[in-house]
C-alpha cells in the first residue's frame, strides 16, 4: 500500500512539472476588463485616475490622481500615485510619487488643492522625469486653471514640485490672425452660446482677455514627438478651445510657440498619438464628471490644421464613450501601430471607486475607432497585424 501511495505521489509530482504553467502564462496575456475593479499586486483597486503611462527601460509606469473615499475625494489629500508593470495588466503600487504639502500653507500644492491628469515624460538630455498636471489652488474651485510641473531623477519618484503656469503670457498663437490681437468688442449685449459670441470666441475674445496674465490651462496631456520635442496640450479659454504649446528643450517651460485647436469647440480630456506620420487626438465634450460623446481629430502637423473626424466610438454606448472620458492613448511597446485608449469612468460620489475603461484603438479607413469589449487582451494587436498582412497579400495577388 505504502509503495502504491509513493508511486501515486511521484506520478502527481511529475504530472505537475510537465503542465508548464509558466509557459502558458506567457502565451496568453491576462485579460483587461474595462469598467471592472482592477486589483493591483496587493489585491487593492488601482488608484491612478485621469492618468498617463510612461514606458522606460522595459517597464511601464502609470501615474494618476490618487483619490480618496467619499464626496470630497477629488481634492488631493496625498498627491500623485504611481504603479509599475512589465505586461500592462499586473500593476505594482509604487506609492505616492508627488506628495502634496501637509504643513506649509504657502505652498501651491498644499493638501486640499486639486491635482488632475498628471502625465510624466522622460527628458533624455537632462535625464529627468518631468511630470505636468492640472493644478487648482486650495479653496478656489476650478478658477486658478494652472498647469504645474515637477521633476524626479527616477520614474518612481520622489518628484519635486517646481512651479505652476498660466501658459503663453504675452504671446499670440501662430494660427490666429495677429490682426485680431487689437480687436475691440462691445460685450454688453454679447450672450454666451449665441452664434455671435461663438464667432467672437473664435476671433480670440478669451485669448485677448488672458493675454497679459497667461492662458487658462485645465484638462491636459503631454506628448513627446519622434524628434524629442514635447508639447503640452490643454483645455483653455473657459474650456472652449484646446491650446497646443511647444515645451522648451528641458520640458520645464513654454517656448511661446502655440496654436489653437477647435476654437469654441468645447473640448476636454485630450489624448494624442502618432501613427504613420499623422497625429490623432481623442477628446470629450464638457459635462463635468458625467460622460458624453467623444470626438476625434487628425493632423499632419501637431500645430495643425486639425481636421475633425467625429465620434470614434461605435455600437451600444457610443454616445457616452461607454460611460467614460479619455485620458491617454498608450503606444504598446514592440507592436506596430498598437495603441490603447485609456479612459476614466468617474464616480464623483466616491472617487476612489472610479473605474478604468481601456480599449484597443482601432483604425478603419485611417479613422480611429473604439468598440466596447467586456474583456480583451493584448493579443488583439497581433491578430490585427496578421489580418492586415493577409489583406495586403490579397490586394497584391489581385493586382497580378
Ligand atoms: C471634467 C474633467 O475632464 C475632469 O478632469 C475634471 O476636471 C472634471 N471635469 C471636474 O468636474
């Protein structure tokens, strides 16, 4: 009997060692489940909202708003959170990498301020990690409309806060006629949202208003182009117009070269990627924490002109971006033209419970397309590549 049990034990051990669980794991990437709780490696729901992702030396770093529980959870009590991952599905909490001040009430980032949509880029010249974010000063609602910057020597921080801006003070955009700089407008009977008012916004009404002190900067992202130049893209002019501003070589300030995108178009939540030499942007409308229909744009040059391509979402839920709002377009490393649309499903009553809606960004006739999926994994990008190869082969054969 003893012998029999021994043999059985040996058999089970051998069977176990031949089942190759590790190998299987590598072949099938883990699933991404949009809108569900996403546990980190400690089993806690990821807390990095309105975020962006930096890929550096083989690791992805996800930076985002660290929210707290309950109604007040949108104001920043701790700072910017970060997670790291090798595979985009399993995320390790790296803690708060930009801490807000707990004591010094003169600091612009005192506990209770609002830090939104942090984005980190790496500057190869200075070897610094540069974090930009939308900053609202404590107790001032959303009126400050500033953009803040912090740096670190390491992607996992600590980041040191440097300063905040209302960008482009005293500089006119490159794509609005300079003649409009001196335009005088009688605003007494000019009502918001009328066609006359829209025309005035397009003609620089708010750019002139904020010319001396700098332009408003709310929802934002940062994009580094192939030539290493970086651009800061933000909702400005009372969230009516997007501004695209070139950053200095060290990525810490504005060069003064900037352009407007969709004047009076009321866009928030800009997210951008580059594919086949063209720039694609996905934005949202402006309805606070409530979702609305996404918009998309394409341009040959980052400074424009940008062409509107309409709502990239299709299918059920498309008119509300599947109950989410864009935050970042993430290039998947090692896969050509593979981008993930990252978005937030906000829960303003309990912000810490906000969910992440990640979907593969597809292109149909050179237009970005987003389709809802309950569950998907990174192998979709390999399938797409295979399909593309097969259809090119077919086209070539048909020509012969
Ligand atoms: C929508 C923005 O996209 C969010 O980042 C946040 O600022 C909310 N508005 C605040 O209502």
